[in-house]
């Protein structure tokens, strides 16, 4: 397997790298994408490059066949298959035939902005290491297809509430997946030692930022702090996280910090100073510089542009 596969931020970037006609894919550029893959894969069979996506995907296979590989595990896609994946893993696929396949992709920032801040508490499978695909009977699959078609319809609308409407339909879809597949999901039983380290780190990251936002702490955790939670050396933790997800612990922390800052800027009336204190910055100027470094905008400019 390729040692350093490309990391892609969205579906457009992913498929463009494979020379696919991305102009046929519906994409809004704000952390949410969807497509019927029959519009992209005109020549079959098609074998992808190995890559690492920095986004979540939900694949609804109505009528197609493929092999889909996550890390070193290959799953067969067939009519009625539903497959969920999360960011960071090695990914590749080969489509053999295709008539109807719905693909929905979204980022953590989209979830936090358009659903709610505790989305990972509500849907724990979003932070799972590997979720096996399921194949449903046609009548069961039809319920999910209806929700997919509602997403397409919402995406094509001109409503001023378009993003929120899409977010609500996506939440319905996530609840359907949770109810149908993962009612009894328990992440403690999943994966090998490295997978468990990744899972524990993601949970610790989520819990710590929840404590920051809720005012239970004002201290930003460093790499060392996350390592100590699992009684690991920070170099070992970083090696495991980087190997399994393609991103270092520092990158995970900075991306989480920006996502939470954006959520607070859009969904509260807190001042920059209040947000900086809530997120553990000693000086509001430090927060402003940090935010601009990672987004290209000052906190005020971001709030004015996206509120």
C-alpha cells in the first residue's frame, strides 16, 4: 500500500484527482457534498487511487457492485448495501457495474454548524474506527433512499434556510442509521490496541472541548495531556494517531479548536474576548491570530461573513 497517500478535504478534490467529471457532482463547498455516482463513473470497471479523506461518507448502494477497502479490510458492495466511513483511514475502491449509488459526504464542521454541538454523543458511531457495511432487503433500503432523495431536493432549493434544512434531513438519516444498525453500539469492544488508542483519543478530545465550552475548565490540553490520559508516552501516542488517521495529534487539536471557535462565533453572542477565555486562550489577541492563521479570516470577519 502506498506509504503517503493524498489527503483530500472533500469529494470534489478526491474525484478531481482521479480525473472524474466533478462538474456532474452536486457540491456546495461548505462541508457537505452529495452525488449519484452513476453520473461520475461512465467507464467501468474503475479502480481508484489509495487516498485518505478528511470527511465522513455514507454510501447507499441501490444497484451496483464494488470492492471497497478501508485500511487493509475489503468489503463487497452489492444492491442494498449501506456503508458508513469516517475521516483518516486509507481508502480505495473498485466499481465493477453501477446503475444507482447515492453518496453523501460531510465534515465535522458542517455537523457542528448545522446539527448540534453534541453530535458525537448523539451518534457515537461517527467516531468509530471501522463500521461494517450492512445489506438490507429492498423494502428496508427504500426508507433510506427516500431520505437521500429528500437531501437532493433540499440541496437544489433556493431557500435561505437551505443549510439548516439539509442539516435536518442529514440528522434524520443519521437517526435512521443509528436505529437500524447501531442501537446497541458499544465502542469499547471495537478494534485492536491501536484502534482503541485512536478511539480513546477522539473521545478525550471531544470530552475536553465540551468541558471548555461548558466552562468546566479553562486549560487547553496539550499532546502530553492526551498521552497521560491513556498512560502513554506522547511520541507513541502521536505515532499511533498519525499512522492510523494521517494527522498528528497537534493537527487534530487545532482542527477541533477551530471547529469549536466557529460554532461559538455563529451560534452565540459571546465577544471575541469571552470566546478566547472559554477556549483557554490567555489573551484574546492570541486567539484572533490563531483563528486567522487557520481560517484566513479574523473572528469578527468570520462572524460577519457566515452569521
